[in-house]
C-alpha cells in the first residue's frame, strides 16, 4: 500500500522557487504513485487540457501515474483511496473529483484518454475501484479541485492497493524437517528480476520460482519491480515436528481426554513410543501406536498422577530426524 501525502503550495511557490525546487504533478510531469512506498511531495497545479475531462470540472488538476503488474493470473483489480482531505476555502471544504485513465499517446491530450472506471467526487474519503486493468500498462490518476491553493493549503492522502498493481509471494508453508517446498511470486516485472532474501536453503534466489529446503523456520522477503516502483512481499516457512504431542491427559473414565492422543503419528507405522517415570523406569512402550495410551503401566494398572517423560522415534527412512522427547502429565 502506498501512502502519498500532498500539500498544495501555489500560494508560496514564488518563495520556494529560490530555495527548494517543487515539481508540479501535471500531465507533462506526472507524479509516481507506488503500491508499497511513499511518494514525494506534489502540488495541485493548472493543467489546462484536463480541466474539463470526464467528471473533472476543476481549476486545478494533479496527475499521478502508476503501472499494473505483468502477471496474467493477477490482473485487473486496483483500489485508490483519497482521504484526510484538507482543502478549506473561504466557503468551506472543496469537493474533489477523481478518475483513472489510460492514454494512447500524450496524457495531456484528452482525446487519447479512456476512463478506466466511474468518476468519483466528494469532500473526503473518496474510493475509486476497478477490476479491468490490462497487464503491464500505465495509468494516470487525475484529481481535480476548484480550490485555489493561493488562498490556503490543500492536502490529502492517496493510497494505491489491489492485486493488479502489487506483487505477492506465495505461499506460507509448514514443513517437517528435511522436506522441501516451492516458493513463487505473482506479479512484478520479470525483466528486472527478483531477489529473495535471505538466500539460505534456496535453490534459485534470483528467480520468480525457487525451491526451499530449510532446517529452521524462516521468513523470506522477495523484492521486485513494477514500472518505476520497487515492490516487496514476504512469506514464512515454518519447520516443525510432523506430530503433535499433548503435554497432559486425564484418564479418569469420563470419556473426555481419557487417552494420550498423538496427532499425525498414524502416518508413521514404524514409530516407537516409550514413556518413563521420574526414576527412568519404562512404564509404557508401543510400536506403531495404533492404540493411544490410557495411562496404565506395563502391568495394566493405572499409574499414579504425575509427570512422565517420553521418547518418540518415528523410524521413517525418508525422514531422518532425531527422536522427539518431552514430558506428559497424567491428571486424574
């Protein structure tokens, strides 16, 4: 999401001309609107050719440009929000008008512009949306006002979002140790390429698609470009145990949590589960764990409440991981 704060300074432009150059965002010099980075300061200025285009009936017009992404599967949608408008004149707040257009040539020539959706207007919190953007195409946001910046400042926030103008990394994964997954990016410009970071455990950190085989949980960031905008997305690959081991159960015969049920262990028919008391004596052993433990000892009698210690070996040749250890409490 891009947050763009605007301040119109026409009334004091002559003072700034001698100190700091200020570039008016007109059709001859449109400001850059990016989906993930703030843009520079701009002013609302005269743009004679666009003052009466579509719904723009204004004495001052600002023009911003943005580009859609390159991916056919991620086309179309964009959302622009204009909020926190402060354009107070002598008679109250001014009504803004805005529209997004495409241009077949010079964006200053209204005859070559096509509106990409309905015009919007209001004094604050204007939202423009579309689902019809073409891929890898440039668009222009026109914002018009009757407010005279020579009288008072005119400012607003402009935010750009949507699948058609952003880049998304896919997808979050949860892997068992030793497993691999494919990561990919949707959107961005393949001409400029991609950069995944950190590069640990990645096969192709400079490609849109890469394979990851991590030994630890890592959040990856991928950087790319859409037009002149740098864009970024991230995902997390979680590495964890393939089984879920509860740390307590209550074998009291009420049919609620009476067994030590280990999630996922059914996928490991060769698993060995051993439970020991605090003196290190074996109180339970199971091969395959087809029947969850009910809290009885090797003699078949219920064990006393307390904390016991387990060692679980999955014994899977395709998953060479260390035995899982921990403690489980019997509560009666």
